[in-house]
C-alpha cells in the first residue's frame, strides 16, 4: 500500500538530522508522512467524480539557539532534502530570537515503552467500482424513500490511509499507520403540499477508522432522507428567549469552542474569555470533560503529540471546574507552565454529566426541554473568543409540550459561551462522534432567538 516503510523513513530522518547538525543547528526535528486515498462521488444515480490521491512530505524544523526555521518538501531525493534543511537553517539564522522557542525537554518526550498499539490502522481494499456501488446504494435509498425527494447534492464514499514518523535531535522517534473511511449523502426534497414548491436539504455521514464499523449505505441514505423530509414546511419563529437543545453533532461543536478557548495560543495572546480560568467554576457541577488519547480506534488517539511529548488521559473539567489547558511546549513556556502533550490541539474530547441516564435519548431530551428550540444546523461562525459572544444563523425544530411541532429556519441564535457553558442543564445519552469530539445532545437553559 505504501511506497516507503518505517526503516526507510528512519533513514531519511537521520539523513536530515545529520545535515542540520553539520550546518550548525543546535536542535532539529524531522517529520515524514505518506498517504493514499480514494473518494468517489455520485449524483442522481450517476458517477460524478473520482479522486485518487497519493502524497508524501518531509518537514524540517531547525533551531539555531532560540531562532527557529521551518521548510518542507515532497521530494525525498538526497539533494532535495539537503536544500530543504538549508532553507530551514537560513530562515532560522535570520529570524528574531524567541525565548519560548525550542524542542520539548527530554523528560517530557515519549519513550519506547510509552508507545502502544491503539488499533488505528484498518486499510480498506476499496476499488473504484465497489466505492461507486456503495455510493449509489446510499443515494438510491434516499431518493426512493419518498417522491418528495426529487434531487440530491450527491453521495460519497472515501477511504484514506497513511503513516508518519516524527523524530528529533533529543532522541525521540515515533510514528504509526492510520486510516479513515467515510460514507455520506445529501438529499434535497420539494414541498409537494406548497404551491410555491419550497426546497429543503439535509445530510448525514459517518466516518470511522475501520470500514466494518460504518453503517450500511441504505441506513445512512434512509436517515438522511428522513431528516430532509422533516424539514419541509420550515418557517421562522418570533424573536424570544428560550431553552435550546443542541443535537449531538452541534454539541460536539460546543466542545470544539471550549477547546479553542483553553488552547495555549489563545491564552498567551489574551485572546480567550477563559484566560486565568484554572480552578474556576465554568460549567455546572454535574459536567466533566476529558481528553483521552488512549482510546482504541478513536480519531485523535495517540501516544504522543505533534512534538513527541507523551500523552495521557486528562480531566480538563472536573465537576464544572477547569483543571487543565491544552498546551504545547511553546505555549506552555509563554504561560510559564509545562506542556500538557497537546501540540496540535486536543486529542479525543468527551463531555459527560452525572445527571445522564441510559434512557436519555434525543426524544427524552426533547421532553425534558418541554418548550424551546431543537437546534440541528448552524450557519456562519460569528464567535468572538475574546468576549465569548456567540451568534450564528440556525435552523431546527420548534418544541412545545415535549414534542416537535414544526421545522424552523431563517433564525439566529445568540448568547455568550460563558453563559452557555454555565447553563448546560443536561447531556443526553445519544452520544455521537464528530471528528475528535464526542457528546450527546446538550440542553442549554436559555438563549436569544432572533426571528421574525
């Protein structure tokens, strides 16, 4: 599957490190990666595009004292590597000194015993013809459900696999193979009961490390079609202040908002409303948030971060209190702290609540909200992380007496992330993974709805 193996990567890395040392670099790190992928898109029962990729890269970061330079190449020839190392060295020589620049301390780096198999590599021998058939089955299931489904933005099937090696002059060397496979579809429905024939679109997709963990194409297509049909007849609602239930995919987005607010880059630049929040109550006492890179088959799982620092399961929030930031070596030095093994960001975040019960499905969460907005889609990204102000275009469903009454569109939701975090009433048991985040639906006690 791959053109290069681990041994060849190691040889290339050692070559680059030796070149940097000969030039006079005080420290150096080298990252090599190779990947291959296939994506097939169909639309209206016909093949639309086929994209096959094969990429490789070598990146070199050179330190001359506390001056840093970086360069990269897609050419693994010795002469090309030499030019890349020279370019990184030249950049470092003429860059201003930064007292926070430098590789992680040796004590923080992952050692051989720290690296275990997290079951992250499950290649899928997927041909173009097979991918086409799967995508067509997915789209057909959506198109055939109801005559109101009259169009489609298409269905896609993709597979990607890769491997990498990171090494540096302080003795760290580590890497692994990984895979990601996805299946999704976006049906479009026409409102047959409306003379003006309004159109609605929705979509659904799944992404997993192992193709066997994906749902069937038919089930994905049917669910996407049902979501689309449910949006027909959507209308605005009056401006008001009501509870808002974030559906699981959007609740994962709230986790991403929190991760950004406690990232080292935002904190040392004073660009976060959660500056100096360690030890403070930000969420209700029933909420905890963990970052666990040790979970097998999980997106974001790894035994070390982008700098080679050992990772570990951490509680970022315990009983509502912030207990940890997301720091790289650089941002930690800027803050006068120690790296948390989060160069590259969070790993595998998950929110939990002591109030959550096994029977807390989405329907149960809707009943718990009683009256308010079930939020299923947002538009735009008007979030000010300095103040926490949050405002986005939105659509979803109006809920009254614990039941969905009608679909809603052309509205905005607004609030402040600090108030939203503090106002988390409940977390559902309908946990879903989106990227590196996991969450059930999240009920916020009150937000401003801007409507007609």
